[in-house]
C-alpha cells in the first residue's frame, strides 16, 4: 500500500483548521496533516487516517468517497461508520 503523508497546505490546511480536524485522507491515498499535529505524539492520528486508506483499498476510491459522504449526511461525523471503524482500530 503506497501512501503519501504530507503537511497540509493551501485549501487542505484551511479546511482542517476551519473545521478543527487534525488530518484528512484523500481518495488518492494522500494524508494531509495539520502542521501543529505532525510528530510522534500524533501517531494515533496517523493510524486513524491509515485505516481510511485501508477502507479505500477495499472499496475503491470512487465507491469509498460516495459512501463516506452518504454516511456523513445520514449519520454525521461522530457516527459515520468509516470514522467509527478508524477510531476503534487506531484507538484515537
């Protein structure tokens, strides 16, 4: 599994700070992390995001993206099954 992890810049940085998220995983297997959340103390955050990469690998990028947004609309972030799985597996 090839994953690119990088400091969030531009629109990604704005989005993460605006909505107070630590990181975001994009369907093309790139994890963008807020600059203030980079480091060993945020290992669980990265593990959480890598669960999303596994989900993408299992479902494919398009299906995962559509399902993720459906879950967001139906359940909200806190109860999104993809987020619950990532939280459970990472301990984040």
